[in-house]
C-alpha cells in the first residue's frame, strides 16, 4: 500500500521564497496578492460579459491599462477600487 506524501506548506514557502519577513518572501507575497486581486477583477469582468475595452470605458482608462491590472502589474488600491466599483464589487476589510 502506497503512503500519501504530504507537503508542509510553511516549509515549502520557506524553502522556495525564504523565511517570513525576508525580502524575497515579501516580494513573493506582494506578487501573490497582486495576482489574486487581478484574478478577482478579471473573473468578475467576464461574469458581467464585459470586454477589457468596455471596462476601460467605464473607468475612463485605456484597454492596455485594464490588461496590466488583470496581469497583476498595476494593482494599487486606488486603481483596484475604481475598477471594483465599476464591476459592482465591494471591498471589505476585516481584522485578523
């Protein structure tokens, strides 16, 4: 009988991206959040059957800007909120 092999997630992250608080780990975390947020926006845009061009017009930007946001390249909170509002999304902040 074959044993299941489990991976310790914390150890994997430490090995791949450095210890918590390290520069490389913080860079990974920032990129991961940008990717996550961009995927939320892209998914919602598609759910509403909007093209990038349509969304760009709603927020007063150009289509390449929307593409950059959806690729996680430009996800500042002000930009995120502007697009989220156009997509009828709310941002909720909770203490952790």
